[in-house]
C-alpha cells in the first residue's frame, strides 16, 4: 500500500519553504494605543460610511440600516 502524504503535510512543507524565502509573518500587539494618524483615518472612514447608510429605528426599539437615497 502506498503511503500518500496528507494535504496538511504538503501544505505545511510548502509554507515552510515560503518562510525560508520571505521570513516569518510580522506581528504586533493589539493592545497598543492608536496613532493620531490612524485615529484621523478611522474618523474619516466612519464619516464616509455614515454618509452611505441611514439607521432606521422601529417602534419596538430595534433598528436596522438602509442605504441612503442619492438625491
């Protein structure tokens, strides 16, 4: 009977070779404070999103968003 290499083993071997060329993935902690530049970009993104969507609140207190109609 033939011993076939599993998909997982092939994948791990391939990614190991890629790591030799490109090196390991860079990671940073997620609990550091945002930079001023990133905070500014986030606010700009949120403003753009807010311009595209409108929140509709039902009488029972639940809410949903709908696309704003371009007028």
